[in-house]
């Protein structure tokens, strides 16, 4: 799916004991992941343990031009980006609860020349 991967997890206090997600871009990202997951998953929610593999492709820096992309070692954290995907997959009813994810394979990288940012996500039942 296309789009810039967004993290979940950092909260910003708004008063009276309430807080909201710090990233204003998170709701749009989660909606896009949910829509893509619903389109790809046909059938009832998966039961039991699952393995999720997520490759997050972040936008290239303009300074890279056509050079190979260096590893993505800056924010956002891979685990916070995965957390947003887990919640979106639950909302899409791919599985009942993201607590069913017993194995995560997470990779983040910068887009190669001509590649569109986004996420490549696969879900498998864990044996």
C-alpha cells in the first residue's frame, strides 16, 4: 500500500487527564492501512496466533538524487510504526485482536530511486 508510514504511541496531553496521539497524520495512515487490509483479506477474522511481516518504505531525501538509499536509522521507531499497523489490521477484522500477533518481522528502509513510499505487509497463521 502507498503512503508515508506513521508511528503510533506518542501521546500529547490536552488537559483534564486526557491525551491524544501526537501525530496528526496517524488517523489517515491507519485508515489507509485498514482499507488496504479489508480489500486484501477476504473471509472471517483469523483465529489463533499469527506472524506479521511489515516492510516500511520511507520517502527518499532529495539530496540522495539517484544514489542508493542508506539504511533508515532515524525516527520514527519501527516498533511504533508496527503498533499502528497492528491496530489497523484489528480494525480491518483480519484477526480479532493484535494480541494474536506472536511474531513480528519489522524492517524499515528508504525508498529506492523511483520507488513509492508505503508498506508491504503479509500475515500468516503461526503453526
